[in-house]
């Protein structure tokens, strides 16, 4: 499935979390199924998330759109750099 279609399909579901803090917290707990990053995500955040994804063998998908467009896709009025889906 195309990543943006997958994000649109899961909008509003409790299994979708937005934000780096929530994502990193749940990555540490091993509750994440998949992670999406905007193309212009901060390098420090990207490195942290890549590290935890490698530890837990979780797929990390880097999108081709910047964080402001990802916010629009998610029907939010703010930029979104990180999205994750819970198991």
C-alpha cells in the first residue's frame, strides 16, 4: 500500500500517533508497528527514531513530502514530522 494512502486510511484511529515524543516513547516500549518520517524531519529526531527502529526491527518509511504537507494530509493545522502506527 502507498504510504500516504495508508496514513489517510488510518486517520482518526487510536492506533495512529502523531509526534516525535509519542513515537519515541512507544518505540522504547516496543508497541510500534511502523513509523513514517517527513522528508525534512530534523536530523537529531531522525537519528533517534532510526536507532530505535533498528533495535526493534520496525519498518521506517521516509516520505517524499515535507512536514507541512504531511500536516495537511492528516487534516491538521500544524506541521507533522513523525507518525507511527501501534500494534
